[in-house]
C-alpha cells in the first residue's frame, strides 16, 4: 500500500494533502477477458474518468471504484493493482445489490431527481422494490466506506465523487473521523420542491450524509445554492458549499485529435458531409441531453429557411446509455424514429440531412469536434457539460457554440456561446441559424474566448480546489 505518498501535481501539494484517495463509481480502468481468456485492463468510460485519469496519473494517489463487471470482480479478487502510477482498489459488491443500487437508485431515482427528469404522473414509484433498492444502495455505499476506512492512512484526504456515492460521507465519518473529506457532485442538485418526491427519511439521510463530509463541491454556485435551500427546507443545520468547474485536459484532447484513429474518423466524416456546414451534437443518448428537441429544431430550420436545405448536415454522435432502464430504451427508439422522419421529409438524392451514429467511439467524437460549424449543446439540465469546452479546443473552423442556459457551464461561457432555452424549439432553430450565419471574425473571437477560459482554469485547479476544501485551506463559499 502506498501510504504517505506524495501527490505529484503542484497545486495539490499546496493543500498539504499527504495522501490522496479519489472515490468514484467508475474507475480509471475496467477489465475484460481477451480472446485467449486473459484478464486485460481497458480505459474506463465516462466524463469524470477521462478528466481525472490524466490528472492523477503518476501521482501515487489511490483510486477506489466499483467492480462493475464479472471481469472487474475477478481482478478485485486478485488484490491491489497499479495502473498509470495509481493504486487502484476496486470494491466488489454483491452483483444483485450493485444492480439495484445502480439501476434503481443512482440512475432511476437520483439522476432523474437532480436533473428534474421525472415524468411525475408515472415516476418515481416508491414501492417495495424501491425500498429494497434503497437498502442495496446503503449497503454498496457502506462497503465503499469500509474499504476506504481500512486502507486510508491517518489524516489522509478522501475526495468522493458523484451521486452513486451520496451516503459514503456519513458512513466514513462514523468509522474514521480523522480523514479529511469532500464530496463533489457532477450533476445539478435538485430544487427543494423536487426533493419532496423522496420519502422524508431518505431525503434527510441524503442531505445529512452530504453534510457529514468536510466540504461539498459543485460545478456552479447555482447547484450549491440549491443544496443549501434543500437543507433549509428540511431544517438541517447549515453547511457551506464550494463551486469549482472542471475543464478538459487540453493536451490530451489535442493528442487525441492528432491520433491515427481520429484522423481516420475525420476522413470518414469528410466523405459523408463533403463541403456542407455541420451542426454537431455529441452526447450520450440520455434523456437530459435533449437530442429530440435538437432534431426538431433542425427540422424547423430546414422548413423555415429553405436556403439551408442541401447546405447543412446535422451530425449526431450519440453514445448509447443505461440500456437496463426502460426509459432509456424508449428514448433511443424515439430518437431513431425521429431521425428517420426528418430524413424522409427532406432528403434528396444527393443529401441526407441527419447523420446519426449510435456508438461509443471517442476518436470519432473528437474528429467531429474538429469539423463543426455549429456545436449544439442543449441539455435540459446539466451539472456542467464538458463538450461545450472540449469543442472549441479542437475545432478547426471557428465554429459557434449554441448552449443551453440550463447547463452548469453556461455560467462560464455566457457572452461567448449563443444562449438558448433548451425547451424552446423555435428559439433553438434561430440560434442555430445565428451560428451558421455569424460573421467569421465574431465566431473566431467567441471560440478563442472559450479556449482562453479553458486554458486559464485547468483541470488541475478543479482537483486542487477539492483538496483545499477538504483540508480546510480554502474558505468554502
Ligand atoms: O455527469 C456525471 C457522470 O458521472 C459522468 O461522468 C458520467 O458520464 C455519468 O455521470 C454517469 O454515467 P454512467 O451511468 O454511464 O456511469
């Protein structure tokens, strides 16, 4: 065990943290069996992982994550692992508990709660199965707390990430009150009114656990303020929050953009779209990402502005997500259906207006970000949204960014991106049109402005802010 190790990135050293443990559901690697049956490690998926991995590589920190698949469990049984200069600890819950906690509570309840996604006439259904799942969520969180408590050296710093692990803070505090802890939410936080859909003891337990850590972080002050209002609504003692937005790793993005896989993907895209303008969306096929209204807005644009027919292609690169949940399966089917309808309506012998690819292909996403004229980022509600920051870093056409004011990143990019209300289809269509027709100099100034924001607030600062907040070196806001 790497107890007492030093953390490599300089900003972390300032916090005085002597041993850093990062805790998240998905880890930096996931395991699978290769053709010969050997256990091999692959890069873990998801925005949080891709942001954290380069920051922690070589730091000697410990990363505690779930063993999600059977192969992950097998790797866990073999003990501690080292990857990229990190000690990797996987927590192997009972698979049934894990599935209930992940599908029913983390994704089916907490994700919907914080993103205000519930179709309240149908969900949530707080029934016997739900309570069973809540119990499983508590068990999984408790197991994380046990593992961290056993492995952490005296006075170590523990940075817990996201809604899958909302109860780890309190459980850990009970076992090890010497540890310096922080919980960072990558999602928005729900309003006090929305919180009321949860049974009171559950809402209370969630808030109390998040209050039990040393510091609570969010990508924007807006989500932190909602957390505070939720605690007030339940008459809980006041606690502070801090806001620190994440940025993508610029070097990593540029390296990816120049990789052979991305260059191949770029060639493929160029063949598909020719010299037409590209309106791009890159997102998980996820309800909060609002892909359906984006499509309707493009459809409306073609209807009202015939001059753009044949001259623009709406490229959607959607990564299939959470196919264990009926809502997601239905959403993806509706998406495919709508693409078909819009294409049937407008396609000509030489032009298909919508090009949608449903797959998880990171190099292709990076390649497409290089080629857009308008990047459409229109979530209904989003903790941050890294794509809005990644796009301008690799884009080669000074493309415009059309951005939902409901994304956490809006706070940083207001005045640089084109604002939309994501529910307003006509407004979104006219924002896309503004992006397509904006003079090149203005597009270029705005795009450079976004890159400047990204560079001036690097991802290491976000990590350092968590360490500083956990160690009490920086005043929480
Ligand atoms: O938005 C926060 C986040 O943790 C992302 O990192 C990730 O993409 C998502 O939520 C969780 O997705 P999944 O259920 O696929 O792990």
